[in-house]
């Protein structure tokens, strides 16, 4: 590339940059609409929900341990602190339930994308790969 080429075609060379950026954005948008793109998006949400659920479960365990420790030392602990610790443990349990529900909803979104976007031949393999906890019960459905 020499100076004459740049001097003659400077506008064209500078127009390539925004065109390349626009092309990349369009391709990214098109890729996110494909079955694989949709699955990647919902799997990311599912993994975030699973991590949040694990974190909330750890917080519940920590709050319960704190209440148990304070209860064992109830002779030296103020009743107000013991009550607050119990309320904190209940709040942690409620938040863990919410996180569990969010994880279940995210797993249902993954199931829905697998069911709607992929052929039946791939669905079972994808469910086993991304949702290993989904195992057939084997018992007949009854009320």
C-alpha cells in the first residue's frame, strides 16, 4: 500500500470501517436467531440462575449455622439478636426458594428451545447434555 493509493481512494478506505462494523452486527444478530444461538442464550441464563441458586443455598446454610450457634449460647446472647438471626434465616430460605424457582424457569426455557428449534432426533441428546437431572421416571403417569 503506497501513499498514492491512499490519496486516490481515501474515502473508500475510510468507508470500509463502518461497513465492516455494520456487517459484524448484522451477522451477530442473524446468528442469535438461529437454533444454536437461542440455545446458547438460554443456557447462559440457566447457568446464571444455577449459580445464584447455589449461592443462596450456601447463604441459607450459613444463616442456619449462625442461628444454631446462637441458640446453643442462648444464655449469653440477647433475645433480640437471636430473633433477628432467626428472621435472617427465614429470609435466606425465602430467597433460596425464589432462586430455585428462577433456575427451574430457566431450565424450562432450555427445554422449550430444544423442543421447538431442534429436530426430534437431536432433542434427547441435547436434553441429556444440558439438563442431566431430567431422567425419565419409568412409572406410568397417574393421578
